[in-house]
């Protein structure tokens, strides 16, 4: 991604650096919930662009059901086609091995030295952030923003023990916003495909077509 393209994003003050959002995951497959989450984050946190980064191997999930990397990347690219706000990146796939976020943050800081790197997570991941590898270094390298579903008890979330050293708990709680409800999961989509059920309206039409053409996730 060029710095010129990054600068075309959401309006910010002339003195502020572009804000590059990062949405990582297995994307096995990417679904409409991922896209809505990225759009919510872009608007609520005034991001310039959101980078979708499929992992090579997820750190905290079994990889036995992962579709091959080239298919997961191709589905992300298909879903984002024509939307300049979103872009796919293969930096974790190229690096290989377990996809530690701290390594990705370091690489993004090197590739985009003028940008603020903003990692996007869901509210369910916030209390587990202390378990991430080298989390202290990671929090220094980038900013974390959290999206909660409507109806989430934000006060309870703010009172939750994040098990991180100051000032990080307070800073993270200040970066929580409420997004849209999209109750989708890649696990459910894979199940529906295996059972011969429709995934129409659950994934981008181009992703639906790609899955059918490449016979992915069938029994």
C-alpha cells in the first residue's frame, strides 16, 4: 500500500498522522461481520484505511480446519475488491509460522513509519489481551481500539480486570465504542457449507462464488 493511498482516508487534522487500522484473523472464510466491523472502526475512530491481515497460523486457535493460505487471502481480496477504504495484506502469510501480533506491529511500523498503527479487536478479546505475546511491547508499538456490540454493559467492561500494568487498562477502556450487531462466525459458515446450506447474505457474493468454484469447506 502506498503512502499516497493511505492519505486519502478519513478526514483528520493536517498535523495528525494517517491512522492505519489493522484487522487480523484467520478469515476462514471472511464474512460480512468482518466487513461491518472494519467499517464501524473506520468511522468511529476516524481511520484512514483498514488493512485486513490473514494469519499464517493463529496463536490461540487450532489450525486443523484452516483453508490453505492462498485461498483465504484470495477470498479477502475478493471481498474487498473496489473498496479503497480496505486492503488485504499477506505480511503474516509471507512471514509464516505462528502469527504473533507483536511481530506484525513491528513490521507495519517499519513499512509505514508516518502512520499511526491501530489494531481493531472485539470486546470479547479485551480481557484476554494480557495473554498476548510481549503485550507490553505491542501496546507501545500501536494503539488498540475495541468494538462492543449494542447492549454490552460498558460499565462492567470498564470495571473488568484487564490484568495489565498502568497506564494500559485506563487507556484501553477509553478506546471502546459500540458498533453494529452482526452475529456471524466463520465456524457456522463452514458448517453450513458442509451441510449443503446457503451462505448467501452471510458472505460477500464474490466470496460465495470463490468457495463454490474451489470446493472449499465441503465434507
